[in-house]
């Protein structure tokens, strides 16, 4: 069974996709056979690797999932692409818990050839995120260092606990990651203190700084680690990867 890390937060724009993509690349570069699963209809994890989304998401298609795995520019990294098709989104968005569970079983059954799998979730606690949580061994929650950072997290945590209790006893809290960190702002320091006081040791000691290189990399179809290896953002994601790999 591979390690399956679900990157989730119901808020948009907190760094989920950026973290899923860069962490997947860093883990692949460390030698693990890695799969990045794009479950967001916005497909940013797919386009950020320079690839084109599928017409229909493999997860709701009848083909074997393996036929949809794509190679990426990194030898150890495969991608299960996202799809923008409304039909797929609607089918998943309206699906019941049992459908989520069925899809999760379908996904889990196809992961045997990987050491690590990262799932990029949409900004919701709907069926797609529940499917990801039901397939995962851990959940990593990025939060942006801004006012209201913890808003909505309570609902996310409730959903995680539900999935832990009902359908996936293997699921653990993998950690909370502070993103878009600006050490010059008093607000960042405040959020940092507040989050660490509240959540304690599950907050990663690595923080991801706000760095233009991080936001530029996807338009070049690569991780920031390849696009700007010396940037602060690249170094932070490599450090995060080490912390994640140590936390087994
Ligand atoms: P989410 O997937 O949670 O919606 P994204 O990963 O797409 O969030 O990030 C939202 C926006 O912020 C994107 O434009 C992304 O390029 C930018 N961004 C993410 N992390 C950083 C960072 N560390 N520094 C600068 N910009 C960032
Ligand atoms: Mg995203």
C-alpha cells in the first residue's frame, strides 16, 4: 500500500495545488515512484505540469484507471489528470457517500505500483474531497497566513473525523502547513503563534514563504524546484519534503 497524502482545505487560494505539485515533484526526485492525482475541476495541477486535462475524468470513466496515468517531465512522477467536464463534476458533486466510497475503492485499487500518491483536492468538502479522504492515509492542510486563516477549518476537521469514523480508519492528520509566509508582517507572526498554540506538533516546522518564483513556475510546466532551484520557495518545498518523509 503506498502512502497516500490528500492535500485539502475547503478554502480556495491557500496553496493546495502549489503544495501538491511541488511536494509531489520533491518526493519523486527523492526516488519514490510518485503519482499526483488531480481531483480539482480547475485542473491547475495538470496544467501546472505542462499537460492537458482529460475530456472526462478517469475516475468516473469505465476504462481501467492505469490507462489514464500520464508521464511527466520527471521520470519518477506520473499524473492522473484532472477534467473540466461539467458532467463529471456534476456526477461527483451530487454523489452520495456510498458513491464517494466506491470511487475511493476504485482509486485505491490502482495505486499498487507507486510508493507515494498525492491528491490535489478542490476547495470544498464535497464528494470529490470525501473521495480523496476515503482513499488517503493522511491529510495535509495548507493554510494561508492571513486573517481568518482558521475560519472554516473546523468544518474541514469535522469532515475528516467523519471519514475516519465511517469509511477510512487508516486516515491520519498528516499535518498543517503555513503557506505564503511573510516574516516581515506582524499578522504572519500572529497567525503562526495562534495556529501552533491551537494545533501543536502537527504543524510543520517548515513554512512556505511568499515568493514570486513559486507562482511563476506553473506557467513553465515545472515545479519551482526545477524552475528556480535557488529560490526561497524551492528550498522550502525541499525542506517540507524531508519533513514529510521523516514523519512516516
Ligand atoms: P489552492 O489550490 O488552494 O486554490 P493555489 O496553490 O492555486 O491555491 O495558490 C493560489 C495562488 O497563490 C496561485 O496563483 C499560486 O501561484 C499562488 N501561490 C501559492 N503559493 C505561493 C507562494 N508560496 N508564493 C507566492 N505565490 C503563491
Ligand atoms: Mg487548487
